[in-house]
C-alpha cells in the first residue's frame, strides 16, 4: 500500500530568525516588496495593462449597434405586470410550489452535495423523474441542473463523429452548443421544413442520424411540424430529438407537452428535453425517452456525470408544480388562450404580432435601439416585456417577446395590449438585419461553422 512520504522535521526557529521557512511572528512586519529574501515569482512581473483592451473595443461596437446588455435586479415586490419571464402558468410563487421547495430544503438541505452518480441523487430526484416521465408519457426521465445541460447531454451522448445531426435553423442556442460539442456532422435546414430534412437524411444514406428541433420556437412561439418530422425520421431510420422547453405545461392535454399532443411520447425512436424553469416555476432540466436511452445518458453524458445534482429546493418546487398541474389541467389551456388574446389585440392595434402556437407572442421592432426604447417605455408604464435582439434572434430581427401567463386576468391582458401599442415605435424600417455579429478589426478569425446549410428542396 502506498505510504505518505515522511516529512523532514524543521528545527524550531531561533528567536529573530528571518528566513522564509521560519517566519518570526514577533518581528516587525516588513512590506512584501521590501523583503530582500523574498523570491519574486515570475507572474509577479508588472502586468501589461492592455491585455484586455480588445474587450473595450468589442463593447464599443456593441454599443454602436444598439446591442449593449445590462443586468437589472428586480425587487421582490416589483409592482410591474410581468410578461417578460417564462413563468407560463404563474406558478413560481404559488403557495404550494413555495411550500414544496421549503420542505425539500428543510429535509435535504441547501444543495445536492455531489454529482448525481456520487451523493447528488436524493429520493426526491427519483420521485421527480418518475412523475415527470409518467406525466409526459415517456418510459423514463433523467433530471439535470438545467435545460441547457440536458440539451448538451442529449446531443453529445446520442451522436458523435460519423453521425448526422439535421438541425432546424431557429433551434435554441443550447442545441447549437450541443452540436458544437458533439463532433457530429451537422446539416442545418431552413426553419420548419420537413422537405429539407428528408433531403438531408437521404443524402446521408443509411448511417446514424438525429433530427433535432424545438417543439415551440422560443422567439416567435411557432410550433415545429412534429408529425412530418417523425415521418421523415422513420422513413430513413433516424432518431428524433425534440426540445419541449416551451411545450411542457402549455401544449397538449393538461400541459403534458408537444410530444404527447403529437402522439409521439413514448416512441422508441423519440427523445425529448425539457426545462423545469418555465411552466414548472423552478429550475433545472430533464431528458425523457426510452429506458435504455436514459440509462445510456446516466452512464455517459458529461453534463450529468461532472455536474452537481439539481438542488433539492428546485427538485421540490418542480415536483410541487407538476402535482398542481395534474390537479388543475385547465391552467395549460388558459395560458394558450391568453396568448391568443394578446396576439389578436396587438394585431388589431396595427402591430406585427406572431400567431402563437403556445404561450409566446412576439412583436416585431424596427431596430435593436427601437426595441430597447419600446421595452423601456412599457416598463415605465408598468408592463415588463422581453426585448430580443441579435444574436438572440435567429433571423436577426429585433422583437418584443411576451409571455402569456395563464394567471393573467382579462383586465391585465387589456392593459398590456394598451401599453404595448401606445408606446410602439412609429418608424417601420427594419435596420436590424445583418447586425448580429459584432467583431473588432483585430479579433481573431472565427472558427469555421460546424453547420452545413441544406436549402429548401424547391430552391436546391
Ligand atoms: C428552447 C429552450 N431550450 C433550452 C433552454 C435552456 O433551459 P434552462 O434555462 O433550464 O437552462 C431554454 C431556456 O431559455 C429554451 O428556451
């Protein structure tokens, strides 16, 4: 057996000894720089002040393009009507959700204590996984510390060099990052184009392939053609991965999600990811799918293995919200209804509002600057709206993004429409396009994109 090396014993320092190994605590302290015995480590050489100057140049370019981003801490008692968060069902402060989180902290503590495979799996994690899988109609589920981590896990564990990923151009950034990490070949197809998906799969031949899409796209709230995508996958033996972050709790019977609505939940070739941070009013994410897929992720997904388990409070809150949603399934339909009413109200006021398939409504802004000013005016008038600008918008058009919370009253919907249309910018020219990427002249060249673009079949 390995032994600890025996430490040489150091003689007790003589009084007044100033050597480095035996400092005399009673001696008057000399400043570090005055001490002639002190060896100066190499990294203590004067730091070149200019080392991060490129950051300032980039910030200036962002400022000029209207793309500056600032944090704005919100007070706990913010009186503003919130249409900017993702609390689709208004559950984040529901007494039952808060109680479930509080009880989880009292029982299990503030953190999970370790990664899921070591000490970070509590009985509460297991309960959440079983109930979530059952609610959404899948065999099994695996909970992650975020939806972002769940997406990275699904993409990296289910693909690799030699696999083809067929990817909707408007998919969420976490899926883009999953592609980058996967080292797979990626064919990016135009938004909501099953024809282009079929072309990409055919060109790939018979090798392993994964078609990846959001169920409800996060910026405009439009739905993916899941039935056609599943058909394309089955014709060519590909698997389908669907990010249902904006579908869970809103789409399908009682909010059981877009896969369940499309009768694809539980299929042997379909995997879903969700976040617990939107309709479930908590934090965290999950992958849902066939039991063998979930087992494979448990043993191989790096964002599962090398990450501390989701904190008990978040697990408890998600479980509390899920149970509440089961008892009150009408909450999902109400969120969709609020979205429709916001959209029609804004369109009637002459604004370019998206037609929602779930609980997200977006309204076009003529420029990033106009979007910021518009959102700010709405906030000052008591209505908080999301402000999406490049690079957070896939088509580089800036927008206001509204969350149609299921708990909004009729009066609140009316007030929101009134405020948003009252402060709408007058100018109609869209100056946003093409200004998503801000690069300074001395920036290093960007890495080549991993995405190969597949055109629509009719334009090929
Ligand atoms: C479509 C989509 N997928 C994944 C995520 C990431 O989820 P999380 O915030 O739990 O990391 C988001 C969050 O904004 C999202 O909109």
